C-alpha cells in the first residue's frame, strides 16, 4: 500500500464509517475493512477501477464525486477521505464544504507543489516542473490546482476548518516507502496529509 495511505489508515479508528472519494481500486478501503472492521464505501469514476473494487468485495459507486457527495445525509460518516485528488477538483471550496457536512472528519492528501525539486526546476529550466508525484506535462495533466502545505493551512484557516492533525511525507524512492518530514516540511515534503473538521 502507498505510504501516505498507511498514514491515513493509522488515523482511522476501528469500527468507523468511512467514505473514500476517488477510491481507485479500493486498496485502502479493503485494508480498513479487514484490519479495522470499518463500514466503508467508495466513489470512483473509472469503470476499470470500480470493477477491481467489486472483485475485492469493496462497496463502491461509479460516478463523479462532486455530484454523488450531495446525495448523502449530514454526518453520515465518521471519516471522508480525499486522497491525492484535491488537485484535480474544479471547486475545492465547495467540495470540502460538502465533505465536512457529510463526515465528522475529513482526511485530505495531495502532492506538495512547493517541494524544493519543483522550485529548482522552475528556477533553472523555466518549464512547468515534473517529478515522481507530478509526472505530467502541462498539456496532459489531470491536475488543475497546484497546492502547497502552506496553501492548505491558509485555506483551512480562512474557510473555518480546524486542522486536527497533519503529516508531511517524503516518498523519495516510490510511493510504497517514505518517511515523515518535520524540519521545513513545506520545502522538503512531497505530500501533505491533513485531518480536518468543522471549527
């Protein structure tokens, strides 16, 4: 499992109700179901990945997370997870507001666009930067937002979100391995993970 997903899984309490948005092949939900006995479901747009979820026995709905989230009643879940998807969302403020309506707590993770290698590439080469976490060219990327850890903290403060927990993560040799970054995280972390709730 990806290192950032291991951290997310560690934050989820056993027996919780969990909704995973953009759940991919259901790897995290499958783990949480088996290891922490959560009652979980996911929303995923990719038909192929929905099929993989079904093969694992993960409850999943195929659809657009921005639309499907509106159908859930208030406080339906203990946790709503949005892992490495925020940078692809057109209206993040609206979506996060909905997530905080539907869930008691929300876990958000995203690639940190202020990592030193990104800054250096832009400074030296003058091209839109690429790295392992952001591997696309500017013209074919699904990422429409560039987010930093500092940006997200500012967003949370401005829009009434309380940050209950956060982790800055460095995954230098692939996403399955990594470590926590405590010194200069906005400069050195490749991913940020935040646990937020309504203030």
